[in-house]
């Protein structure tokens, strides 16, 4: 049954929708956590430490964090694979151009694929920068995320990479949320406007929330 569901277009779209919503929930929580940086060094660093002790003593140190990471990796891989395979099916189904021009799609719709590639590359850079410290500018300090974030956004390229990725994320969420709602059967003529409004608000809040951190460092609010 699992193979039959995965082999169908509807099944792949459902996997893509559910995995996208899982990542969206994480992004909202991640953004809220990031904004703690405006409350000072100690609160932000203590928050990062708390993430590693969630569930203790039932869960061992970092077990909950690693469980979240595994779920996210599965969601990202499922989302990317289903998106790629659906794209290949779409190309095979229509190998030649349309005789009549279709209505021009929105900018977000036309850039979903490129946006996905940008976000995939950004995730790799983001992990190497602020998780492992491999690509971190200056000296990476374990257990001191506040200082590491300030280091990253004290460089021009750190700001450029992050802000470009966040803008791509905003466009991706704007179209992806509405598409997921349609796939999962939540859409209708009466609810479409409300769903699009929610998608726009979510995209705007996430973009503004994530961009606020590098802007805070650049302007000296966070230092």
C-alpha cells in the first residue's frame, strides 16, 4: 500500500504537503527562538542550552534535539524527492510547449524550484556555519551561540547569503502553504481567500522575523 501511495501523483503531493507543514511548524518555532537574541547574551545562550536539556531526566542530554533533527532531515528529504519526481513527471507529461499561452503564474509559483535549490544550499551553509562551526568566520565558540551569530552577521557575505535565503523562504512559504492546503483538501471557493491571506501573513512574518536578526547586528542593536 505504501508503495502504491508513493507511486501515485496524489501520494507524492500529499507527502510534499505534509513534510512542508512539518518544516513550517519548525520554522515558526525557530524564528521565535531566534528573536530571543534581542533580550541579551545570557537569555539567548540559556535558550540554546535549554534546547539540549528538553525532556530531562527522562530523555538524555541532546536526545530530544537529535530527535527533532532526525524528523527534520526526513521531512526535508521527503519534500525534496517528491518535488523532484513530480517535476520530472510534469516535464514528461508535457514535453512540448503549449500551443496557447497559459495565464502567467505568480512570481512565487515560477520560482518555487529555484527557491527550493537556494534553500537546500543555504541549509548546508547554515549548519556548517552555526552548528558545526566548519564554515564559521573567526573563532567558533561552542556553547556560545550569541557570539557566533554576531560573528556571522558581522560579515557582509553572511548577511547577503542569509537575507537572500530568507527572501526565497518567504516566497516558498507563500505559495507552498496554499498549495499544501489544496492538496490536503482544506481549500474551497469560500476558503481560498482566507487561506491565501494566511499564507501571505505567514510568509511576511517569517521573512521579517528572520531578517530582523542580521539587521539587528548590522545596526548595532545586537552586539
